[in-house]
């Protein structure tokens, strides 16, 4: 028996022991219409899990450049799953970093002037890149020469999987009918085998996916469908379904109030350029740029100096005003917002060439235009450009002034988890408490009604006092459910066996058709059990890896003393107690009963404390 059990376990592990074998033996053949065999291989069948299948759902070809960036990304798609590519796209930007749901494009070979781009689909269901804040991307890392040498070709398989995975994620999110059965890598190309699942419909808006956003709706929809389904009604009216039972189901109706403190940086901030930011707690901030020191610019006969400052607008609705209250120059100056000219002097210098008059003015000219810049400052990044022409020696200065609404941001909504029960005619309200006051008991109103409640939300810096009729309703509904009106099973024989058997004796009692009861006993023993190892032998390995992960503050490796680290792996040892280390891995701990729980606790505690944003002070502990 033990040998048979071990053989069955080994056969099962061979068919589904890890994700690759599970994909190979079940998922891929199941979605592509190929035979699937049982664990022992004695039987096979061909499942029908897809309406349409294609071996070329998506093909991605990449080519890195001399700077390490991926200069060419060509995407081919089979949109109608007929087996032929009918759509082709080449990315218009180089790829300097890869994220789980997008890419990062920077100046080639550097991590400067980077743009964060997310995978999306346009109205024609074609893949496209949408510029977003980097915080909207996840699991980003760098691939160009600013983070290491030859990273794309060295890690070609993982780069292709990560790049293609983001595209597949956007496609399957927009069209839930699409399923991916297999990813195949051939040099710089990755192919995805795809299928349309059994939700066979001409529209990608499958009704079933709506329940992910609103799970409570499934109860009402199920009741509506069952009421109109003749098969369900026949079964419900049958003798087996005639019995009725009542279930008590608890739910809540909660008023959720969220309160967030808003800072100036949450609305407008200086991303780059400029030389100073002066903020006031009242919500006013000034951004300074230029070189205001007296005669610290030398332009010769007529030289140009450019100062650029990038302002990021996160919430334009909270900008009360943004103006250009002051700028000065010795000799000529232009102010532009995203290339649009908004100020100049001392003459009509509006072009990109030399000023229309003598470059040397022999004095500093001050301007107080108080120009309204708010129409140009929509959500996103905007460039303020101070362009100066200096004859001999001079200086330049510009100030952008903003007034920000830093009042608390509040949001209020009612989360009703009782809606399904309230609309179900088989359910009625049995009990209810509103903010601790019992308004229903045993299906009857108590006549009590709570007075409006006033509660405080937030903290010392952001406080809201809210008065409402209720904040939480705790309800219990009594619902009639269908149950089988069948006699309860006779468990007396099982009870007799349990009560009268011992470790060496098996007792039984049987009942004949004429009602005669016969009891019997016979010897009983369990087969000897083989010794079981105290643990599953495992080994620990590690492989070097460049720290190319990226965040809004930059590439992680550039912030560390040592820009390389290690990936740690754990492997189950084989029957010969040999560690199956992968390519490039070195063994840290040989096969045995490893216990790294203390190390895991330290790592988790480190992450927890880092997330708590510890602050060191000089206070006495």
C-alpha cells in the first residue's frame, strides 16, 4: 500500500509539481484543444475550453541599442484570432526601463528626462502608451547602461517576459474573453499562444466581470435568472425541493468618511531646475529661478543664458492662482511656459534670435507683470523657461507665485451590503441596530429611533465634525431557502462500529430486508508505517543580481554603496540529497533541515519599521 501511495505521489508531482509542468500538461493543451491525460497516463480526453484559438495572439520583437536601451520594440497581434497577424505597431520611444504595467523612456544611456508610460488600449483596441506619474506603475527596473552593461541581452528571457506581460495584462483587462495558454521565447522574440474562452460573445464586456466591482449584485441577478428559468422552477417545485428552511444572514450599511490632509506639494511642486522654493503654511509658495547676483553673468558682446524649471501640477482644481509677479534682467529677458511666451523686455523681443535693439542696456530693468499662468498649468509637468540675453555683464531673475487650497480633502459614501437581501422577496428584516439603538427585534419595529449623531474625524491638523442621521446599521435578515424534504439518513450502523470497535477488533451490525439485525466481529490491524523523515531536505542558493529596480526617486542601485546584490533561492533536494542549483547560483546552505525563520522575522520587521517611517530624535528613551 505504501509503495502504491509513493508511486501515485511521484506520478502526480511529475505532472503538476511546479508551474511549468502544470502549464505544459494541463493549461496549454486544455486551452489549445489538445488531449489532456490522467495522472497515470491510462486515459486522455480533449477538453473544449475555448471558442477560438491562435498560435500567434501576440508577438514582440526587441532590439537593444549601443546605449543599452531597447531602441526597437515591434508588436504584432492577431486581433480576431484567425491565426494571422492583422496588426503591427512599433513603439515611438526607446525603452530604458520596464514595469509590470508599462515602460520608462529616458535620454538614451541615462536615467535623465524620464517619462513614465503605461500600457493602454485606444478606441480601436490597439495597444498604446499613456504618460502617467511613475507612482501609477509597479515593479519597475532599469535596463540601459546607466544601471549596468549589456543588461538586456544578459537577461533576455526575463526582459521579454516582463515587457510582454505588461502588454498581455492590458489586453486581458480590456477584453476578459482572451486567455493566454503559453509564452514561447525564440532569441529576441516572444510569442504568446492565445484563445478566446467559453464566454463566447461578440462583445468584450462580459457580464460576469461586473461582479468583481460589485459582488453584492450577484444575489439579485441570480434570483432574477432563477425566477425566469423553467428548469430551476421545475426542480424547486419537485418533492425534493418542496421543503423550506430559514437562514439568518447578517449584513451592514456603513457610512464611510475619509479625511486626508493636503499639503502644497500635493498640489504643486518643483520637480527640477530653479534654485529655491519658499513655502508658507497658509498655502502660498514661491518658486525662484535665474541668477540674481549682481553682474555674475558675462555674455561678451551678446550672450544667451537659459534657466529652466519644471513644475508638477498634481491637483489643478486646488490652485487658487498662479502668477508671474516679478522678473528682472540686465539686459534682455523672455519668460515662456511650455514654449508659450508670457513675458519679455525691455523691448518687443518675441523671437528666438537676438534682441531687436542693442544688447547692452547698462542697467537692470524690473517688471511686475503679475501675469496669470493658471490657464497653462494643467495636470502634469510644465516647463518655465527664462531666456536671457546679456551684453558684457548682467543678471537675471524670475519668480512664480502660487496660492493653494490646503483645506482637508473629504469623501463620504454609503457602503450597503444589505441591498441584495432587501430586494429579495424571500427575505425580511428580522433585527436591526442603528448606531447601537435597537430599531427592529424579531421582525417587529421597536418604535425606537436614534437621534442624529455628531462625530469627529481626522487628527489635530485636519479635523471634520459631521452630523448625520446614522453612521452604521447592523441588520439581520431571515431568508427562506429551498431544501430537500428527504428523510434523514440512518447513522446507527456507523455509530455502532465506532462505539464497539477497538484497535485490534472491528465490530459491525447489519440489517436485512426482513428487519433482522446481525452483529459480527473480526480481527483488525493497520499495516506498519515506514519511518518518515523529520523534514523535506532543502538547500539555499544565491545568484548575483544588479540592483536595477527603479522608483520615483531614481534607480535603487544609484542610492546604494554597492549597486549589486543577490537573489536568494530555495530548492527541494532530489532523492540522492543533491541540491539542484540553477545556472549562476552558488550554494549557501547544503541539503538538510534548514530553519531560516529568524532571518525571515528580521527581514519582515525591517520592512515593517521602514514602512512606519521611523524618526530619530534627541529625546531620552
